[in-house]
């Protein structure tokens, strides 16, 4: 089964059995009445089964996902109904989970957000493992893998941006914003790889393959440029850093290789050679990194070697053709136009109802004689502080950075709440003074703090008994749906803008190339300002004269024409032999009839005749190309003659500038 040496994220483990029934029943009995606590048994038994299934994660992937999401929705309902945690005098339950990358380490907190974060992390891990197990040799397998990786990316992105900022600091290493941001980008990069695999198998154009591979290389470069904590670096380890670095180099090399094919299709052999030389340099450096003491996935090294062998072969062929046919100058690698990355993937957000509150879980509280303090049924004190979480680190574009140190258990080749949306959207319809105050607040704290408001805040809490008309008859789910539509519209607008920018950049590169830029700017140098030719131009003029000047070019064209004529003569001789053999075969077949045992010559030599026709077409195209070169030489004979020896200020016997 084909493999691109993909990675899967390990899941967090539940640190032992946790009984969530008794703490909730005890709290209900103390804050409400014993009758309500007795009525809670059936509902809490169901919740306990969900918790057990979510922590054990036994069964198929779909079954595990259903258990994780079911328990997650129960926790959302629990948050809306009862307070949890000692600091609020709420339900006394401590959730414990082990670290995904260091299973011998764990963390425990009396915080529902922590429990929910662990569930979503495992949901993302399961999605990545489903992607890893897909058959990349089939079109359906590639699509399933790409979809699963995008779902995992969306879950980790939701964690980093919406859920983790609600946790108390310090964050657990695997549930830190930087870690989840890194995992989200990694899953997106691997989803893009899946699309590259399919495009390559479908033999798409080199231009398209170059753009897809360029996006993969850019995403891996983003990962290695992220600023990660020292603890996270240690947990990931050096093999992980090496894997990401080699993956980025591999797709950088593949980008250049496909771009080289684009250049040679336009008879730009010099640019082709420059691309292949840079691709070879990048892959050879990555190969050295993969042969050190750091253990790197053997499948990745094999893929790197295969790409390197192909690039070496193409480079030798290109250099041979340039020295005998094209005679083009090879530009520097940094002067080569690079293809605009084409992103075919996007993080898929969690289901819209992931934060939905189901009142049926706590129907035993209906008609209870009292209400607990700080519950969802009482108003929140105005003095409730809103924590400002640490800003989420963003990828830093820096070629000198690096992850530093595998996901310890990130196996090589193995197998978003409602209140937050209500706050954001409702503020948009508030009075001008409210918007102004909100704007000032947003300038002074991270936007993520808006999502740290108590989860049981409702539209009525924000506006009292008279909400704005646009929200008077709307619920939190409507607000969330409108917000989702807004996000999708913004994403579509950004994608359209990026496509337009890419098209403009491609057109700009084409115009510059037709006018000889930016290479022509090489003449704007200090030497030119002082009346001398630039050093590079001087060397080329001297080499031109040393070889015999324009006469050398003319003689080369004559020699090439002679070789072409000789080749045509050989083709005609071979074709004459085949025709003679066919006539002899026909004569014998006519004489002996069905007793003639040999296969018909025309069918035996059909492949040879096809090859001869191909060679003749190649020689015809070469002759047309030679004719264009000869016309260029004849049309520019006077300019070539001007490239003679003269005296320039400060130097003698040096090439003079053309007059």
C-alpha cells in the first residue's frame, strides 16, 4: 500500500476509573433536596456509561467518536445546569488524564473545560489515526484520508482558539495553544499531501503539481518555524523535528522538479537546470540529515531517495541537451520564479451541535424546592472576573527556526460555546457606546478572552428583559448558525482574493520574463556607472571572443545541421531495410501460403516503425529550432561584432561596451 510516511496523533489516556454520579447526586441533595437527587439516578447512570466508553475508547472508530461526542454534549449540559469546581462551591469532581506524548505523566483538574478539551483532543487523534490507516493506493482511500486529516485539523484548531484559553494556566503540555496549533497545521499539511498523491497518480500537469507541492512545503516550513516551549520540544523529541524538516525539504525538491518540467516545455533549458540543481542541493542536504544518529522513518527516506534519483537523472539529461542544443545561460536559483502555492484543504470545524445543551439530562431539577448559588438559573455577579489567556502563538516564517526536538508516541506509519457566539454576535447589535467600549476592550486583551465568559450567560443576561429587536425572538442556536455563515463567507472571500493575487503574480512574472527582467538589472552596477561593463557581462564577452565570436556560433549551427542530416540518413537506411524485409516476407508468404511459419513482418516491426517516426519528428522539431537560432544569429550579427576588444577607463585589453 503506497505511503507518504504520514503521522497519527496519539490519544490521551484516562487516569483510572472516575465516578461522576455520586459527586453530582451529593451536590443536588445538598443544594436542592434529596428527592431530586434520587430522581437523578437513571440520568446519571447513562452519563456514567458515556464517560466509561469515552475513556476506554474501545471498538471501531465510528463507535469511539460517537462515545466521545455523546459525553462531550453531556458535559455542555452539565455546565449549563450546575457549577463544577471547588472555587465556585460546585460539584466536587476531579478529572484526570495522562499526557498524550508522555503517558507516565498526567494532570488532574476540577474543571469541565479540561475534561472537554481532553475529549476533543482524543477525537482529533482518532480522526488522524483513521486517516493513517486509509489505503492511499485507491482514490477512495486518498479522499477518506484527506477528509479525516481535515477533520482532525479543525478539532485541534477549535481547541487552540476556543477551548484551551478557558483553562487555568499553566496549560498541560499537550493541551497548550502552541501544541494544538502545531498539530492542526500538521494535519492540514498531510491532507494536502493526500491531494498531491492523487494529482500525481492522475498525471496532472507539472504546473499544478508544482503548486500543490509548494503548499505542502510551505505548511511544513510553518511548523518548523513555530515557537514552542522547551517542555514541548523535549516531549516531541529530535526524531519528530527531523521528520518535519525532511518532509519540508522533500516537497520543496518536488516543487522545483515539477517547475523544471514547466520550464523545459517552454524551451527554457537554463531555468530547468537551475531548478534541478537547487532541488538536488535541497534533497541531498535532507538526505544527510536522515543518515545521522537520529532515527527517521525508513519509508520517508525511501521516498526521498527515489525523488533524488529522478532529479539527478533529469539534471544530467538537461545539462547534456543544453550543451548540444539550447546553449542557454543557467541563472541563479534565487532568480527563478517559484510557483504560487495552491491550497486544496481547509480545517473542518466540529459539528454545529457539539456545544448544544440538552435539558433532558437534568429534568430531575424541574420543580426542585431551591436553586444552588452560582447555578445557571441565577444571575452572575457583575464582579465576576474574566481571565485574559495567553495569546495563541502563531506560525513564524523563519527558515532558521525549527521544532527543535517525535511526538514521543506520534507513531511513524502506525496505526469550538454557545455563550461565546452569543457574546460576539450580540455585541454587534448593541448600542454605539457598547460597541465603543467593546472595541477598547478588544484592543487591550486577546480576542480569545471573549470566549472565557461564563458558559451559562444567555441573551437575556446580556440585555436584561428587553433584548435588541433583532434578537428578541432568537435563541443561541440561531446566533451560532448566523456566525457560522459569516465565517464561511469570510473564508470564501479570502480564498477568492488569494486566487486573484496568485493570477496577478503569475502575469507579472511572465511580463518580467519577456522583458528580460530581473536579469537585465544586472547591468545597473557600479561598473556600468563608471563606464565599465559589469564583471559578469565582461566574462561572457571574453568567453564569446575566446571561442571565436559569431563565427563560432555559425560553425556550431553548421555542425549541428550536419549531425541532423546524418541522423536522417541513418533513419532512411533503417527504414529501407525494414521495407526490404517486408517485401521478402510478403514474397515468401505468397509462395508458401499457410505453410510459411514466420509472423508477418509488418506486425513484428510495427514498434520499430513507430519509434522511427518519433525520431523523425524530433529531428524535424530540432531543425525548426536550429533555424530560429540561425535567424537570431544573422539578425544580431552587428551586435555580436560590436562585442570586440577596446580600451575602457582604468583598464586595457578588456571588452568594451557596445556602441
